[in-house]
């Protein structure tokens, strides 16, 4: 996962203060390893599949939460930007690059470009208070 060009896929650097959990399961492509990496603002899921005795990176999902909230039918949630890139369909994730904004602020498009998403994520980390409720990533 450190060998890929993260910027190419609009994936951010991993906070060294994050916690990580590792799991292995059998999926559509055989043995699949998943690393879940969490920090105060970011939830990541990094997926590898085993091919010929070696685990190969096939994609990542990352959800970045801001300190701002909005109301939904399910209650109050932190706005977030979700970035994912998968080389093949894994656990119902879309193939290719997907960037979505979930929130009520009209200054952020529902499908921001990579540049827009990275700018907003950086602003959240600099200006917004740390979110106090965990929504998880999936």
C-alpha cells in the first residue's frame, strides 16, 4: 500500500497516529485481506487479494469527517467526503475513482473533483474542531 502513488488515486497520506485492525476473509477473488485504519477524522479500508501466494493491493476507501454537522432522516451526522479507488469490484465498492460529498453545504459539490476534495479535506483539518461522533466509514 505504500508502493502505490496515493496522489494519483486522490488518496491522502496515512496519519502515523492512526490505529489499525487487520482481517482476512474469503471473497469473490479468493483470500482477501483488509486493513482498517482509523484516526480522529478519517476511516480507511485498504484491501488486498492473494494471488499466487502474494497479497496485492486492489484499492482503498477513505472517509474524511469534518466538524460540521447536518440533519438527516437518521439524525445529525458529520459532513464527510468519501474517496475510493478500486482496481476491481470488491465488497460492492465501485471500480475506479469515486469521490462523494455528504453534507448540506452548497459550497461543496456532491461529486467534487480530486483537487476540490483534497482542498476541502485540508481546510477541515486546519479549521474545524475534531468530530465527536463516529459514523464509521461503511
